[in-house]
DNA sequence: ACCTGAACACCGTTCAAGT
DNA sequence: ACCTGAACACCGTTCAAGT
């Protein structure tokens, strides 16, 4: 599986073919199919393998729940951005053990923090949605400089049609990390209000 | 383009090949390439073509900004779910005119509602992230009943490892629409707090 | 200006056959 | 139990050639 991740890192999602993976593995032609059902399974395994989370060591001091949530979610996003193919793999993938582990942890933190049981699932899915959307978006904007230039050019050409987003420089603002954590703060404010 | 959307609706993302599309179009073999650069462009066009938004007719009464935002975003999500392939197409796609139009509208509503300029882009991207994450997730869980059964089975088998999400039935809760709008409310609460 | 078909360089997957 | 290579049924894209 490590080899599949290497290949995806190096060549992107289109670069992984069963034939090339077999090659890279040194093993001859099609022996892969003895170990794995099909290409989908390879993607499932690669995705989950990249999402392992190790909680930071507990110091004696009481941790605050917001900090814990933020830490885990920022790590989640960072893990996926380290392997940009993982974002485009996300749709239609199974939930592997590492993903389930993160959801479990998130549940525990939030319910310990006093989020009502009735709101818990909504809160978790909201955070999930936020992280997944942010990651998918971020990865898809991380294109070549050429592409960025083209997008910028097109937008200024169309500035009469989209005056507001042109003025606020919505598409040019490149502080992705800052936007991510500030938006997360907004969301957590929303949860905290219902506690 | 309508034909491409039909084909995607009928057969999913894997069902669209340049050859089959040409066939369906009645046109012979490879004449597509005179009209379009490559397959990527076909996907770009298909995605945007499905995201047109018509604002609801303005009654004389003053509309509330939360209602407008919720309406547009729920329509956005619904449009994508009507064409499930659009969710998996989202990563790495260009922003077409319909998408830009929605972002422009959102900007206008929020800034009219009094969201500070400094918070505007963060708010918009947060909502974007939320909608995209929710849609991608929803579409990917809408698998065959077989798949759902397998997932459920696996989770109960692993209930010792994931007690909290097992207890809250996180993965079985099927009120997606309700979760979407309740989570959206949380977010808007967060924005309103900063006004 | 628009369409065509053959051709090239790939794919995923199966399967009989090997050790 | 594990690997192999040939074979099948596809792909996206190019390009010389047609109207």
C-alpha cells in the first residue's frame, strides 16, 4: 500500500494504473488481482492509509475542547493536502478505520464538552462537511500557476457581471489556512451557543 | 451538452466516454474534438450547466437574509444531488458562470445583511465548504442497499472500537436533509454573532 | 468550416496455465 | 497458495484525409 501512495504522490490519480503499480511493486504483470478485488479497493486502502491520527500527548493540564477539535481537524486537512489526490478520492469511498477513529474521537470530545445528544450528530456532520469541502476546494485550487493566471484574468474581464466577489477579491485571497481556522471558529461559536 | 448530462445521469461518471458521447450525438466517431479540447472540458461544461439558479420572485415584502441564504444553498445542494455525478466531478473543476453567479449572490446577501467586510470571504468560503462537503458526502453514501448493509454490519461488528458513534447511530441516521439545514443554522448563528 | 476512420498507446480484468 | 502472460474489450487522442 505504501507503494500505491508513493505512486499517487508522484503522479496523481491518473498515474495509478494496475499495470504500473504491479510494475513498481517489482511483481510481474497481474499478480495484484490475487491480493485485491479491483482498482477501487486499492483506492480505498490508499485513502485510509493516509489518514492515521495520533492524539497529542496529554499533559496533566485540562485541555479545552475547542483546542482539541481544532487540532484534530487541522491535522486531518493537512494530511489530505499532503496527498492532494486524497481529496478527489473522497467521493464514493468507504469509511476505513482511520476515518472512523477520527469521527469517534470527535464525538467523544464534543459530548464531553456538553453538546446535547440531540445536536451531536448534526455537529459532527457539519464539521465533517466543512473539512471535506475545504480540503476538496483547496486541493482543486492548487493548480499550476498558469491556471491561476487564467482564472484571475477571466474574472477581471468579467468584473461587471460579478462586482461583489471581484471587489472582495474572493478568488484571489490566498490565505487558505487562515480562512479555514477562522471559519471553524464561526462554526464552533454556533455550537457553543446551544450548549 | 444536454446530451452529455443525460448520459451522465443514466450511466454515471464512468459511463461517459468520448466515443459513446459521439455515438449518442448521432455524429460519427471523433468529430467531438473539433468542438471541444478534451474530455476535461466536457466535464467542466456538464457540471456548470447543471447549476443554474433562478432567484425566487421578489415579493414586495422585505426578505430576511437567512431565508435567502438557506434557499439558495438548499437549491444548490438539491441541484447537485439530482445529478449525483456532479459531486464527484467537483474536485479539480473550473468555476463556470453559474457557480460564479451563486457566489456573487451570496456575497451580496451577506454584505447587505451586515456581515463585516473583513469576515465576508471567510463566511462565503465556510458556506461553500459546508455545501460542497455535505453534497459530496451525501452523494457518496447514496450507494446500493447492499453497500449500506455491509457498512452497517461492519460497524456493529466493530462496536467496541467505536462506541460513541455506534451509540449515537452516526452512520445510520438517514435524515440528511434535516441535518443539512440544522447544521446550516448553526453556521449562520456563528456569523450573526459577529455582526 | 466541419466531419471521418484508422491508428497509436494505453487501460482494467479474466483466465488458463504454471510453480 | 501464489504468480504469470496472453487475450478481450475497452479507452482518449491524433492526424491525414475527406466534403
